C-alpha cells in the first residue's frame, strides 16, 4: 500500500545523509527510555551512541540501527530502583556476555524458524506500539504537574506541523531522491518554526517535562565523552544472584528484538543479514556499555526503518548516526534542543505507515483461521505486553497448531510428463521434522531415467532439508539416473553439495527465502 523505500543500493552519500537523519530521531527516544529505566538522560544518550557505533561496525546487519530501547528499559526499572545504577551497569555487562555466548554457539539461526504469521503480528504490533508512543507528545504539563492533552492553538500548530512533515516525506521523493526526505522535513520544519516564531514544543521542552522543578531551567543535552569505569559492586555470588535474572531477560529481549528486526530488513531490502554475527555485535556493544556508563540496548525498529526509508544501506549509515549523535552531545546540543517535536512525530508516523503490513488485511482472507488467530494474538500481545513475550507466545502457539495439523508431514503428487519423465510435485515444508517422510516419497531404484522434483509448493527451512536433498541426489546418481530439481531458492542451491548440479534455475519463477543454517549466518 505504501512503498517508502526509494533507493535499494548502498552509497556513501545516501548512508551519510541517512545517518544524520537517524541521529536527529535518536535523541528523544534515548532520553525517554532513560527516564523509563530511572537513569539520567545522558546514560541513554551514551547507550545510543555506543550501541549504534559498535553494532554498525561489527554486527551482522548493515543498515540496522541499535540504541537504547523501551523493551529493555522496562526490564531495568526494578533493578535500578532497588540496587542503584551501578548494579545496572553490571547487569548490562553480564547480558552482553550472554549474548556473545549465543553468537559463539551459533544460536542466531533459529530466528529463521519464526513462522510467517508471527512475523506479520510482530510487525503490525510494533507499528501500533510506535504510533501509541507518539501520542504522548500531544500531552503537556498543567499547573499541578499532571500531564493533560494539548488544546487550542498549541494542538492545532502541533497537528499542522506533523501533517507538513509527513507531506514533505511523502511527496519529496516524487521530485528528487538526492537527499533523504526525512532530513529535509526535519530541517525545514525546524527552520519554519524558529523563523516565524511559531508556538511549538521542542526537544528541550520534552526533557524539562521529565525533570524535577529545580532542574528544569538548567536542563541541557550537552555532555562529555563516556569514560571507562568498572561497576562499583561487590564481586561475589550475592551480586550475581541479584543481577543474573535481569541480565538473562535483557539478553533474550535484546536478541529477539534485534534478530526479528534483522529478518524484517532482510525482507524489505531483499538481502541477507547474519544472525550469529549480530548476536556477537549486540553482545560486544552491551558489554562495552556496562564499562562506559551506558544503559545498553538492542536494535531499534523505528530508527532502522527511518534509515532504510532514507536510503541507508551500508554500515556507514549507522556509524554516521552514532558519530553525529556524539557530535551533538559534545559540541552542538543547542541545535538538537531546538528541533520541534512535531517534526520527529511526523517522521515516526511515516515509519508507522511504512512498517504496518497493510497487505495482512488481504492475506487474512486467504489464510486459514489458525494462522489468522496467531497473527492477531501476536499483534495484541505486542501492544499489551512486549515484543519478546509476543514472539515467544506466537512461536509456541504456532508450534502447537503445527503439531496438531501434522504439518511436519510432507507429501508429493506424481505424474509422468510428455517426455516420459516422472514428476514429483512436493507439498509441505522440508525440515528436520519431515526429513524421514520426505525420503520415503521417492523410489530411485524403480523410477525412470529422468526424475523431476518440483518445489513450487514446498519450502526448505533448514540445513537438515538440504542434507536430505543431497542424500536423495546421491541415491539417483548411484542408480545412474538423472535428477532435475525445480523451483528451489538460490540460497538452497548455494548450500547444496551433491545436488547443486541438478538444479534447473529459472530467475522469473524461482522463489526467494532464507534458511536457518550456520553456513550463511
């Protein structure tokens, strides 16, 4: 319904300009999540800088943006409130080490096994969460310090500036894609507000609303370089018992959100990220965060979508965003503080439109009721609870439905074509659970000289399926018969060893999908 991706290729200009745009959008998010976690704004900004820089440099998904996130911030609240920020830094270090272990043992590949309805529900729920989060910018503090909805001129100016921002982002790419539309919108709306002295809340107003009354006048986003410091906590088993539960949850939430965002960007850009490498990148970044006074984090879906929609594809885009953010903190805080919140809200509303899978309304009419239920369930849990819980619930329900319907069984229809070749038309997924049944479908000894295996209605999900195809090809070779494999994805063909030479490629008809395997992750 909305195709906001205007450039598919990576280049330096697009990456740099997109990175600047992302840096502008990182500030209010990092500040807000720092307050959610109960720490100072600079702790969130440091986290956004370090997470963004390290994961962009060494992570597994070029173009993906990481920083301080709400999903991890809510996990930190209790630990900070009960034991203080030093225990938080220790917990973030331990979470990073756990994520490094995930990468070392190559567990990132399992994100490829998340069912498609769960992915749809994750994307839709995330879009709704992002939308609801922006509604908070339409609230102000009254004389008693309570948050109330904007009214009168303030509300009208807010709505007008949001609409103007969205219009620029939507229509500018139709005229030129030389610069990111989001960057033009933010700069243009900021210049308009201050040039005409319009009534509009800015980033510094947002920060002041979160501070005590005696700190409002001195509020600033200016800071210094983060410095190395070992967390000041006792190094004993009692400390481990305190931080371990929080660290485990932080590690899991961070990896689930990061790897699902990676898969989403893979689909949007028709490329492939590396899940295991991203686990290592996230782990290294969080470990560094703990030693340099950051609150840690993971991939940020909203900022990643801004980057992708603005043309950012390479690692340079994320590195630029991190370095520009640091530059703002050190040298140009007043420039960030004067950005109207309406401009950032408009950018995020465009992200919501581009992220929501509008085609799911059409898909629902065509899929079975079990998949539709999973889609709605994951969407609802994402909105009500959080992303990690939603994905886990969705995968469990999908697995139960899968088992109930005996979907692990793969079947084949056979017929003989006009050339006398026997054709096996497969139906169902090929993975570790269906390998044995797959092998029983074929009869290499009694089949004719030429045999066709058509995967048009089947998908290969993991390396066990690839091994099964290779084994089958070996059996036909021993019998001296010729095997023809059709409608297999390029990734499957790349992973094959013995059967690779039997694949008949058709670029127009062959499907494209990813496989859970260590060789490509």
